[in-house]
């Protein structure tokens, strides 16, 4: 049963609270024993905000849970890293717009025309693209590195 409600908060009769928090690490700090934190549009959440949220989960009974929901926003940031290199601590669920029965084929065709292929593929087909402002793409940068370090002189 709902006992209190506002635009940013809801309190339930069992003592549970739902809080809408600001999207900056400077003003989100201070909560503890958070049992569930949900980061919407997580790919756009700055690394610093994630670093401020994670300690909130530390002292919850059994450990708190973090759910991150998002479409990709380039090959950068903590969300990209967690998706591709996050290890076993994450469960990944991917649902493209074509797999969502609420989105019509006609709508997607119009969006492709309006957004163009690149933006459409990121927003609706969940493609991980290099940022628009990138001088070199990720493959070129990755190819410049090697695990085999050879001396420059001998």
C-alpha cells in the first residue's frame, strides 16, 4: 500500500522507498543500504556517477543489485566496458527494436529515413559505434597495441 508519494519519491507501507535521484555524482552521494539501484540510459551515465552509486549497494543485506538499462552510446564509458568486458557479474539481455512487438515495422522504416543508417543502427539495432568525434576508429587504435613488447634497440 502506498503511504506517501511525490514526483521524486514513493514510500510503501512495508517500509520500502523508491527514490528518483539526480544524474550527477556531486548530489547523489549519501544513501546506504540500497537494495536495488536502476540506472536508466546507463550508457550516458558518467563513470563518476557509477563510482558514487556502487558503495550504496555495499552494506545491503546480501549485497545490493545494480540494473543498467540502455541503448549503446558509442564505444566508451563504463557501460560499454561492462557489456563487453564486465565478466560474470553481469547478466546481459539484448532486445533490438525489431524484436519488440510494440514497435511497428513502419515506424522503424520512418526512423531510418529520419535518423540515417548510423544513428538508427545505434538507437534501434543496438550497434556499438565509435563516437562521432573520434579521429580514428577503435579497430585502428586496437591494432596499434601488442602484447609482445620488443626492445627498440639491441
